[in-house]
């Protein structure tokens, strides 16, 4: 079976991308191949991680391009040229328009650092998610992988992993535990599962 061609969209440090690249090397991801990494902003360390792994990178600087619409136009061209089957949002901070997500029904997945439907939706990203979880006093948090549609964090849930909240946790310590114990395992597993299910 031909491996599905995967594009990973990033905006930041790229620890989830690193987990995906490691998973492809170790064979956890065997039905897909990461062929492209795209960032919407210039100083994303994720781009360096991709280059170090020999993966093609492209910077589509949303600010320099003049905004989301132009960004999506360029992204669309790139994804078509690279014959991409699956788009993985890994620490990607731009909200994709409904026009874009409708073209990729069940072909875009995202990792969110909470147990959706808790602590998700517009404005819930990065440390803010964990600040709210700690403020609410939840004893369990975790991560969710879901399909992306026009509703922020609203697409069908693919997988979830719980992570205990420790007394004295800060947003940073909770974020780190959720990345280590949940995100970096869940996303590669979900990518493999979705690649197997794609029979283009
Ligand atoms: C982290 O908050 C992670 O939970 C979320 O995006 C942020 C950065 O991820 N998915 P990464 O290190 O850029 O993969």
C-alpha cells in the first residue's frame, strides 16, 4: 500500500512535529510519510527541526503575505503540488477558514492540549488552556486529537488521553506533563490510524 503523503502545519517550537518525525523513524507511523512542513510565521523552531530531518519546509509568512486569505491560497497551491493526503496541525496557531476546511473533509487533524469539550474553542491555545484548567480545579486534564472543521476545536474526536493534575501544578508544569504523557504519543498514533483509513 503506498504511504499517504503528510503535510505538518506548525507555528512554534515543534515538539509535536519532533514526535511525529520520531514516530515515522521508529515505525509507529508506517502508513504515512511526512513530506512537507509549513509554518505561518518566520521564527518557528519547528522549521529547523524539519530541515535537520531532511524534510522539505516552506515558510508562508501570513503577515508578509497580507493575511489569512492569501496564506490559504498559497497553502492550497503547495498542498496540491505536493499531492498531500493528510494535513496535521501540530502547534499551529492560525484558524483555517470554513472554505479551506470544507475542501479537506476528514483530511485535517489537530492536537489540542485538553479533554475536549473542556477548555477549548476561540482563544484557548498554549498556556491559556492550562491556566483555565487549574483555575477550574480539574483533577484530570489531557489531550485530544480531532478532525478539523469550521468550528474551532469542534470536529469529530479521534482519540483522547487523560493526564492527572498534580497539587501545586503551574500552567507550565501541567503543559509539560500533557505534552510528554499525552500529545507526543497520541498524535503519532492518530496519524497512523487516519492514514490507514484513507484509501484514496
Ligand atoms: C503546545 O501548547 C501544544 O499543547 C499545542 O501547541 C503548543 C506547542 O506545540 N499543541 P509544539 O511544541 O509547537 O508542537
